[in-house]
C-alpha cells in the first residue's frame, strides 16, 4: 500500500509548521552556530600556539568581529531559553497543550534580554570599554 498524494515539490517546501516548528528549526540552527564558534576557536587557538600562522589570526578576526559576536550571543541566548522551554514541556506534559503560548512566552523573555545585551555590547564598542 503506497501513499498517493498529489503534492508538487514546491507545495511540499512551503512552510506550514507555525511557531513551535520555527522554534525547532532555530534551535537546530543556533546549536550549529555554537558548534561553529567553538570549532573556530579551538582551531585558531591550536594554530596560533603551534605555528603562529596568519591563517589563525584571520580566523580570530572573523570571530572577534561585532557581527559574529551578535550572532553568537543570539545563538547562546536563544538556544538556552528554548532549551528551558523544552525542559518545562518535558517535565510537565500537560503543558504541551499550551505549546504555542509557551513559544510566545519564550520570545517575550528572549527579546528584552537579547536587546539589552546588544545595547550593552554596542555601548562598550562606542565607548571603547
């Protein structure tokens, strides 16, 4: 017995998951972002200590840039807060019926914390502190 669906390739690619599905995707992306950061850090530290190469200095320049730091702060904060939401939903299964509301609550917690963090980072960048 096979599934006989009349769905085109492009219809299948259209996003229909809603907030919790977006949270799932962002959780995976932020996890990969943190893995990239740690990998770059370890590689550049190794090559700086062992060889003092220009390649390692170039990698340091990449992850010390303000845009990369904004991305890493986003990754760490989002991944952590979303992880707390997932833990709450795992520990109290009755909360699963409120998953969309929990996702909104997660964003209501994340946005001010991220905004304040970025504000402080920009303030320190401007003042040179």
